[in-house]
């Protein structure tokens, strides 16, 4: 089973959503907040970040902290 990572992609205009969707599985986007959540395989993350940053309609790309080890959410109530 391949490990999936999520990227948060901030865009300038909603026209960029079509371009973002070509790079992976587009899970969520908001036009008002101007960001999208993109899921893709872990081995393609760095390459995809570089390609997305080269697009004119993309403002910023960052990895989601949700999968990070230091930001694990523990919902176990004791």
C-alpha cells in the first residue's frame, strides 16, 4: 500500500483549480479562501511541489501538517 500525502495549494484565481486537479486527487477546494487540498503519492510530493510553484496562478504550496508526526491528533478520551 502506498503512502499518500496531502498538499495545501493556495491559488490566485479559481481558474487554477483545473490545473491543480491534473497533479493528483483534488479532495477539497474553496474559492473564497483560495486554497485547495490535493492528495498524491508520497514519492511524487517534491516533484509536484516544484511543478505547482512554477505555475503563475499558484501563490504557495505547502505540505499538510495533519500527517506530520509532531502534529498527531489524539482523540482518545481517558
